C-alpha cells in the first residue's frame, strides 16, 4: 500500500494536552491501513512557543523522532534538548511533554503510539 501526501488528514489541536499554542498533526497512516497494535502514526509541527503538555501514557508507549528544529523534551521529569535525528520513547506509565522553546524555527517530529 502507498498513501499519497494529498490523502493524509491534517488537523490543528489547540492547547494539546494542556500545552501552549497549537500543534499541527498530520496522520500519515490511519487505523485500518495497518495490522499492528498502534493508535497513531503522525507528524507533529510546533511553531516557536508551542507545546504539548505533560501527560502520562497508560497501556501504550509513544516514540518521537525529531525531523526538524530543536525540542525541549520532558522525559518523565528530566528535561533535555533534542535535535534532528534524535529519538525518545515514553514507556507505559511514564510521563512526557515536548515544546518548541526556540525563538525561531519550526519543530517537526514523527510520533508513533503503540498500544500494549
């Protein structure tokens, strides 16, 4: 199966998980287009000052892969910077948040949520 970019759904989430500003979510696969145990395959785009608020993952884990920009990532209480090519995982029962705290530049990450 090949899915064209023009067929991918994009939506804007304001104050996502209690975060600041908005996040543009572009789902590159939808449920029913794959057989595995996942609930999200998306790119997330955050402009400067935007964030996804801190939240816990229960019975799932989320993987981020930075494509563009610099992320400020809260990894279950430890705040780190992430750069293009960096990845992380928020495991079952852990918390995380991600933000674009840079004065300039767009942050784009691939997000995958796997259900357990």
